[in-house]
């Protein structure tokens, strides 16, 4: 809603009513000042804050996975026993070698 239109409607409604002793002095000015000082939500700031939180959590997950891969003893013994490319080639050619041996 447009704030200027709202202010005009509130002032018009206030002028139609007779002044009463129960209403504090300059009450309408304080209300309109509060309406004017109200800050609209900045959607870009909300997105930026959410994306930074997501980036921090992604970096933390990356560091944990990297530390787990580096310090995992199962991966260090498998690579120390031989070359991975040789193991892969031997696995692929195992069926060919078996076919050549049977007469």
C-alpha cells in the first residue's frame, strides 16, 4: 500500500472525529512519523545472507570430506600395494586371458 495514501486516509479519518481528552496531544503526528520511518524489507540482503550461510556450510563439508579422504587408512593401503591403472587393466583383461588358455 502506498504510504502517502495511507497517511491521507488516516488524517482524514482523524479530522472527522471530534477531539477527545483521552487522545494524547499530537498522537497522529507520532503515528505518521512511525509509518514514514518504517523500513521496507531488502530482498537482496536476505538472499545474500542466505547464500553466504550456504557457502560457509559447503566449505565446511568440503573440508570434512577432504580430511576424511586424506586420513582414511583404507585408501592409503590400497594405493601403496600397486598402481591403480595396472589393477584396472588386469581386471578388464582377465576374461580375455581365461579365453586364450582353454583349448
